[in-house]
């Protein structure tokens, strides 16, 4: 039964005293979008820092004389740091809050960008990228989690997808920056990494404008602060109702209920972890990280032409995510995931056939673009939305952290083995494997993933009790 607030309770007083910047009862929509946009800058840095290696790798490999194994290490080192960052993010954010940890990630982004621009050896470069990976691991969990906790249920999918839009925007900016900086010669890779310091500093400054997550504040007993934020986000009436629901859920999550591994949470935990892994092992980051090498070494293009092709792919990734932004709260999470995984299967299957038949480069590029578009519409944003929605309040940080760790481990394995896989099975064999895994993703979503569109986080939580 929901908790009721007495007329003289702190809840009632906080609702009465909380600022209401608009005369409507629905809260300040502009404030909601401002918070989500600022938080999503962390996603932009996530995308930029992971994708900048694509253009830089061509020059870095020549500058340091790297072997294939060393090239894989240079590309994947940031992912090893991301695994570590995601592993500690859940515990840290439950203890210290979402906003404070986001600020720490912004600081790490800035320092690692500068450090990656000045190394004299591969070892120094790897250490700098590991630090950047820590920031990415933190941001990849915290940004969608924070947005999901402040977003009204009716637009939660849209706002969490805004983070995915920021990620692909960061990827596209990285490709564009690489293209223009590639004319600076062999040392151009240093300027590519240094350029990430600018948005990192912007992220740190704008974080001063956003509040702490009201759900985390209520879990810490800071009721007046939480109600003040909820009132500004949703209006006084909705804030009172939502606060009572959150408090009731928190009260029910004491003791055994706060155990992430209890029987009733096995299903959401399995769904989150498997979806996170499938998002990566279907091969998307082989295009995002190794696109330049694929086009230069397997299509005979120049470095500048290959980076230009990457920018085109980045544009398709961006447009697909914009489409997802406007449909995910209308058609739902599950339909988008099914359409995406089915389309990826068909695109990769056709790509393998085209490679075997010796199709010209434009055909191959077109099929790769179709594959990226399908991922961007569904699997890219949809997985992050589901991961941040399906866990109860008391274990959301730890549950999402576990799924994010699984995601980054899978990403690291795929990125660290791609060139070796291509050498062993050929490019067609590698993409054939990713096509089969995309087909498995379709079957898993169809059989196991529930629809969460339009439901509050507390309503989703109560569903696992049933």
C-alpha cells in the first residue's frame, strides 16, 4: 500500500515550499530537457573517445610501427578501462550519488584526452587510454541511469535515447575531426585525441546546472531535496504521488529485497546481461573502431578516403538514432529491437554474399550502411533503455552496472580479436559470424524481452513480483 503523507509531514511541507517555475501542474518541461541534455554530454564524450581511435589508428600504427597485435591493444585498451569503470560505477553511484560521480567522469575525460596526445611509447599511450576507459565505463552506466531516474514515464524512452543520440553524435564528430585533422601529417593522431578535452571541460561546467537524482536522494533520506526536484520536474501533485510510490518501493526493498541475486530478479538480470552482450557481439564496433583499416587494407582506399567513408557511416548512425528518438515511446522497445536485429541479420548476410561474389566497393559500403542504420534505430538505444528500466530502485545501480560490465567485456573481446578473426576466417567469415549472432538476438528478444513502454519504474518493479 502506498505511503500517505500527513498534513504536517516533511513531504507535505516540501511539496508546499518547493519552487514551481511554471503555472502548470505538469512541471517544467524545459528543465527536464535541460537536465537530460547536460547529462547526455557524457554520452557524447563516450562516443567521441571510443571512435576517435578509428581515424587515429592509421597514423598511430605507422608512427609507432605497430604489429597487428599491438594495433589491437592500442584500439582495445580504452575498453579494458571501461570494464573497470563500469564494474565500480554501480557501487560508487549507490554510495555517493549520480551527479558527483558524473563530475568525476568529466574530470577523467579531460585529463585522459590530454595524456593520450603526448605519449612517446605505446605503453604510455595505453595507460592514458585506460584512464579514458575508466571515464567511459562510469559515463556509460551513469548517464542513462540518471536520465531514466529523472524522466517522466511518458517520455523516458525518448530521453534515454537522447543519450544514445549524443553517443552517435560524438562518434560522428570524432570522424569529422579525424578527417580534417588527418592533413596535419604523421602526428595528426595527437591532435585528434587532444581535441576531446574541449567537450570534456564543457561537460564539467554544465554539470553544475543539474540536480541529484530524486530517487537516490529519497534512498538517502533527503526527502525535502528530492521532493523539490520532483516538483519542478513533474508538478506538485505528481511529485507527491511519485514520492509516495518511491518511498513505498524503497520500504519494500529492505533486507532480502535489496539482494540483486534473489529469485524474482533473476529474469531481469538475465535479460539485461544477455541484451548487453548481444549488442556488442553482433559486431557494430568492428565498423566503428576498425572502419579505416577495413577500407584501406581490404578496399584499397587511401587513408583520407577511408576516413571520409567513416564519416558517411557516422552520419547514417546519427540519422538512425534520430528516428529511434521519435518512435521508441510510440512503438515500444521490443518492436524496435526485433526490427533492428532482423534487419542486421539480412544486411550482414547480404554483405557476406556480396563479398563472395566480388561485388564492387560501393555495394559493400551500402550494405554496411544498412547494417549500421538497423543497429542505430533499435539495438543501439533500445538496449540502454531496457537496462536502465527493469531493475528495482534499491538495486538499479548494481544491476545496471553488472549488465554494463558484461557489455564492455563483450566489446573488448570483439575489438581485441577482430583482426585475428579476419586473418583466420577472412572478412566474409567474420561478418558471417556476426550475422548468425544477429539472428540469435532476434530470437532472444522475441522470446524473453518484455515491453516496458509507458510504465513508471515502480510499475515495472511491481511486475517482477507477479
